[in-house]
C-alpha cells in the first residue's frame, strides 16, 4: 500500500489523549476511583499518559451525571482538563472534547485500564504521525495484547464523520463503527508477538480487581511496560487464572 504523507509537518500535528471515565458500572460501580495501592485507578491512567512523549494533552471525558462530580474533582486535583457530556452518548462526549480542545487526532483510553503502557501509546501515535491519512490506528484490530492494554487513535476528521453516521450501540463505543464497517476507511493495526491476548488486566469485575491487586503487590506502584506485565503473568499463572474466566460484555450490550 502506498503511503500518503501529511502536508503538515509531524511536529505540527496535535494529538490529545481522552480518558473515558464514569462512576456508574453495571458490574463494578465506582471502579475508576478505587484505591489501587495508594492511587485511584484513574490516577494510574493519568500518570501513565503523562509519560507519553507524543501526546500533547490529557483530557478526562465524563458525564454530566451528578455521580460523576467526583471524577471532575479528581481530574482537577491531578491537573488535567475534564469535559462533561452525555452519559449514554459517549461519541458525542468525545466530539465535545474536540470542540473544547481542538486536535488533529484523539487517543482513546478507558479509565478502567490502570496498566496502560505509555510506550505503546507513543508507538500508535508515531505510526499515525508518519502518515496522518490513516483514519484509525489501534492495537485491537488484531488483538495480541492483554485486554486492558488497548490503545486506539482516531483522526479528528474520522471521528466527526462517524459522529454523523453512528447510531445505537456505536454511539456508546465511540470507534466501533470504524472497524465494523471499514469500507473506504484507512485502518492500521499494530500487533505484538508472541500472542498474549489470552491475558486480562482491565478492571470490570471483582475478579479483575483481585488480579490487579495481586499484580501490583509484586510489581509495585509504578508504570510498567507491557512486556514486563506479560512476563509477570506468564511466570505467575496462579494470578493470571484469577480472572481468566471473565467474559467481556458483547459490544451490543452497551
């Protein structure tokens, strides 16, 4: 495939990381502000993103639901901006972030992934900066990383186009229309080897919490690279087994 390079210089392109967060959760309410070894889960995410070299700004995107006031307060205390919008229409919430914080591309991170790797984020952003005609760059098109280390980047123009077309559950999942109906869109997937997609380091259930607490007890309260996380779980199968039976909710379940 021939690459079409951007007319603008790479260092002129503005990329923001948007952390999708809310207190409501059908399986583990309040999970994003749970204290994980002295730091809220959301704080782990913000700390990791703050180490990215290629992200220009971090913005927390939460809802206008009063229950999410705590998230806005924590974002302010952490020194990052917070934009509040619809609780159910998350895609509209992301577009509101773009309205208030203009950028050329958005990195989507969910606040229930405390072990996000800033080096992975930078790799995704670097791939897009090299050729910004990509509409979507992600580690999830072919899943080879543990669930919970996901990184997605969508160009601002593609996000606006999806906002005009998306309906139903696609508005909750922000990027799902891009990869489920990829016609005429330019998608780039990044994968790693060996495959570690059987592992799980996201936070959605009580079993996930138990596994994360056990991991952090050994790895410590710090940012760890994905290779270290995978190596740890391979060498500690008893910890990997804690949440190995957790099933991810179907995308159309909301």
